[in-house]
C-alpha cells in the first residue's frame, strides 16, 4: 500500500470515530439511563468508544493476523473471549460508578440483576465492534490472497507463453532449413533467394516478435512471406490460393499465432500426381476488430489423420487458450481427403 493510500485510510478511520462520537453525544439519545441532558452520556461514551475501538483494532492488528490467519483457532478464541469479557467487566464497573456518582441508581430490582443487565448490554455492543474488526481484517487478508493468486497465475501464464513461443522458433528453423535443403543442387539460385527470405522471417521471430503483442500489419506481412516461402519449396506440386485482407493495420495481435496452422497445411498436403488435386486454400480477413483465418488442404486418405498436427499446432492452441480466453473459437474438420481449420479471434 502506498503512503498516500495509508494516510487516506487512517483519516477515514479517524473521521468514522469522530462522527460516531458526535452523533451519540449531540443527539437526543438515552442509553441505560445516561443522556446528554444530564451530561452523563459524553462521559460514559468517551471511555465506551475507546473500548469499542480497542476491541475492533485488536482484532485487526493482533488477533486475526497473529492467530486466526495462522490457523491457531484455539488461541484466537481464548484470547478473544478473555479480552471481550475483561473489557466488558471494566466498562460495566465504570458505568455503575458514573451512575452512582450522579445518583442514578434507584433499585427496583436486586443489585445483582442490575449489574447483570449492564454487563449484557455492554457485551452486545462489544461483540458487534469485535466482529466488525474481525471481518475487516479477514476481508483485507482475503483480498491480498486473491491478488497474490492472480499475480502468481499471471506469472505462470507468462512463463508458459515464453516456453511455448521458444518451442516455435526451433520448429520453424527446422522447417526452413529443410525447405532450402530440397532446393540445393536442383535450383541453387532459387535456394539462395529462399535462404534470404528465410533469414528475414527468422529475424522477425528473433527480434520483432519479442513483444507480447505486435501490429497486425507486421504479423500479416510475416504470414504472407511465409506462404510465399513454402510455395517456392512446393513449386508446381501443389495448387495454392490465398488471400489476406484487413481493415485496421494498427490493431495488436499476439505474434506467431496464425503461421502454425498454415505450416500444418503445407506439411500434410496430399501427394497426388496431378498438382490440381493437391490444393491449399488460405483466407485471412480482419473486419470490425475480429480476425478470421480459414485454412484447408487436401490430404492422402491412406494416411492416418492423427498424424496431422505437431508441436507447433499444439503449442498455438495452448497459446490461444492463455492469450484469448473466451475471445476465440477454433474449429478443426477432418475428412477422408481434406483437413480444414477455422479460427476467429476478437482482437479488440
């Protein structure tokens, strides 16, 4: 708690007790025969308010943090009851002393009954103020515990995100090197161009995507370069159609969320003899602060569909859960000869 907030809190408590005292000692209030007209109420409420405040703050600063929070319930109740009955006995004695000094005691019942009645009435108010102090400190501790829990959860999520993102880089590196490898020897010029593009993509991953969120324009430009790189590697073996369209370039999005789904399509594309039978369709559109990704690719029916996926796809699904909870929908459709992914993210 900052020093300013602490001062404000102390002032608020002081104002509460001052107003409490002024209300009791300035109104037309009578309690156990004491009133303001006779001048007895300001006297008895002076020490009465002190005892009430004592019972409240001893709960706040000692009993609850020292015993109750630390699960020392027996000691908590023992001390609480001892202090409660002790303070009540002292105040009851003072009340009787003041009443006697002002000749206010005119027994219509045995004196023991009068003493018991005064004790019970004081005990009632002392229990109220003690309970108020207990609830005040207990709620304070509860809020602190919840705040610490949320901070720990946030830190855990950030650590997990960093781990998942770190896994994406070597996975991308492996695929990029593999792409260049297939071109070496068959088309060295294209291999050099591909390696240059790959280095640009890797630079983006290592440096520009280090932020938690990045401009949508940059991310989609990276996605576009990645698609072109994979298209070079696949060459004439596939039929590729893709569109990328967006309205708000300055929107922020978590980096490297879309690429794994596209990577998955290129990785598991079918291997038919005719290129027209090996199709990949990619559509990315941002509108009204929502980005929609649709990726569909043909697959070989003879291959088990459980093979579709990989480290990158599993990681990005987990990242979506952490980064956009309740703000995304992901639908995966597997058929005999095709595999499609539809993702919608609210990035507002």
